[in-house]
C-alpha cells in the first residue's frame, strides 16, 4: 500500500500514514507477513499458512504505524515459505492519518 498514491483530505492535507482497522485474509500453502515499511520494516502481524480469518482492531482505534527510522507510511507484504501454486488474498481496512 503506497500512501503517496492516496488522495488528500478536504483541507488539502497529504496522507502521511495509515492505521490498520481490519484485516480479512485467506492463505493457501504459504504465510504472509504484513509490515510497516521503514529502513527496518516493523511487523504488523503474521498470517499463517493454510488459514483464513478476520481481525478487528478498530474497537481500539486501529494499529498505528510505529515504524521508526526511514518510515515511509507504506505497508508491505512478505511471503513466508512460498512455493509454486500457493496463493493469498488479503483485504485491509485502513484509516488515513494526516
């Protein structure tokens, strides 16, 4: 997820990061790490291989981007133990931060 591609708010302010409100996923044959992008990425959560699920973080205002040095505001996916034919589908519900 590239925050620089998001639209500005009604006051013309640029989005600098997002908070994770909800995650819906299905992983078949591999896991996926969801990370805040920075000089050293910060793990948001790991989704296990051969799993489906949903997580709701909006009941406590979401997971804020706490990446340190080199924080871009973006979110990256890193596959874990991927092999031919493995798939994943992930839906993120995000809240923009200005």
